[in-house]
């Protein structure tokens, strides 16, 4: 297992400096813009913030019993308020399979009252920041036009929490960050699950059966972080429901089992492939960071609707952080080949810079790999191979055993290369 380096502190932004900054607007229009975004200070702040949240929950279980601070409690109250609106705006008796029109009414209320809701959250000294926070707040719960929800909206909420931390409403220290994951983010997840159920929101940009999850991603990162340093619970424990609600990974898996029917390996083949092909939670956690950067933050169709600028600096670029190698001399390259060399330069910008382990970013249409590629039989042991392709016909689930499954493993496909061209010009303060 790699030694995880101590993370640097998160910078602070003085609210008085906001007048010098542009308001957040959508800036990503091309793949080149995505590549430029990955060089900005705002992107690096986001990566550091997610890794700090992840580290704060390692070794901790739910339910979370530590007392939370006033700011965290106020954030939970805000989410409770939005949840109460669902009771006041019931779904309409419409025949659509997806997207109840009442969701637009809920969204219109958020747009009309969003600033007032944020004002109740913030102390008087931070209220000038509302125009810089509102764009993230309004895009955190789905698209009111398309009536869908996906990982881009989840990312907007994480960026809202980052912005509030940069302003020091939340202090960037372990206990507060743990409260953000276990209290605030979990409350947000439950609110979004209810929005999806009541208003039948369509998955935004779903990858279908070979995607990780139709709606969310960060719960799997934080949940695997909770389990990262232990070896008592194997990765393939998820194949034996019901799972206890002791971590966000298990809770996300049980959510899928509630809303989807049929064999797990058919409707959630990517998660099944991880369960049978990755033999330690450390590799799952570090690989999910890589996958999040490639499949969420690296996809223009996902991030093009996220407002950038303002607190999330768009105009200043920074050098990539150094890559911390694994303690083993063997690493899984994105192409699936085994190598002792470091990752390509563009991967040095990875959100999971403390590990070179990569989960697959897309699936290949192949049959069941040869059984000669057996996995290690004990949980937590290392393995230099990738995981089974998500679209492979991998047969029946192993819901009756917790032992690692002896299945073949193949490598992941190559991650997208970071664009080298300059971004498209954008007007300052414009969309």
C-alpha cells in the first residue's frame, strides 16, 4: 500500500477581494477548454478539496455521532428547507415516464428564493459573496429545463462546498471536513434521491449499464475512502446484500438495488467488475479518483454546464503537483499494461495524485477472460492487473459468498489525452 502524503492546506479568499473577480459563468464549450480548465488554480483547488474530504473519513464509520459546528448545522438546515419544498410541491398526475413537470415549479422556487436561502446560511460579513455562490447552488439539484440530474450537478454542489470553505465559512480541518462528508453531503444525497424519486428525474448523460452510476459518483469515492485502510471487509462484499449503512459506498450500492431490478452484474456491470477484479479498497479509492477525473471532470458534455470563475479561479494556471509513486514498483497504466514507470504527464494533474492505480474509463466488448488470470484469494492483497471489461457477459452474481471470485482481469482502456490547444476566448463576466 502506498504511503499517502500529507495534503497541503486549502487557500483562503478574503470576501473583500471578490469585487475584483468576475462572476461565475459557463466557460467550457470545447474539449480544449476542458484541457485548459485542468491547468487552472480553481481546478487544483477542487482536486485538493476532494482529497482532503476523502482523507478526513478514512477509518470512520456511519452513523456519524460527533457534534457538528454551527456552519455545518446551518447547511443541514438549508437542505432540510429544500426537502420541505417537495412536500409543498407534490408531483403532477402526468403520464411521462421521466420528468414530472412539478420539478420545474420546485426549481422556479429555488431560483426565486435561492439568494434568501443562502443569506440565512451566511453571516452578515459573507453575504456579499452570494452572487458568487448562487450559480453553483442553483445548478446543484438538476436541470429544471431537461428535468434530469447527474454527476455534473453533484459536482456543482461539491464546488459550492469548496467555495464556502475558501471563504472560511467551513474551516479546512479534519473534523469539519468529516462533518461535510458525513452530515452535509449525506443529507444532500438523501435530498437528491428524494427529488429523483418524487419527480422521476431522468439520468443526465447516463452511460447505461456500463456506467458507474446513473446519477452520482462522489459517494463511491468517499465510501471507498472510509474502507481504504482496512482489510477485514473485502471489495466483493457488495455482492452479498443487504449491506449495512456504515459507509457511503454500501449506501450507494443499496440505493442502486432499490431502484434497479434484475441481476446486479447486468444493470451495474462496472461496479460488479470492480467488485470481482480489484482486491483492495486502497486500489478502489485511488482508481475512482482517476476515473472521476476522466469520466466526469474530463467530459465536456458533463462540465460544460458548470459555472467557473470568481472563487474558482479561471484566469490563473498553476504547475501540476508532483506524482507520488506507489510503494510497489508495479503500477497499472491507463492502457492496462503493467509497467514500473510513472504515468504520462497529463495524469500528473490527477485528483488522486497519491496513487497511479486506474480503474477502466470505458468498456471493451469482449467475452469472459481466461480463468488462468486468477485473482489473489485474500482480501487486501495487491494485484497489478486491471479489472474485467464492463460490457463483458460475466455470468451470474456471486451473492452467496464473500470470498474473492477467481475471474480473469483485463486492463482498462487508455484515458483521454489532455488537450494542448488554448481555450476558446470568453468574455469577462459573460456566459
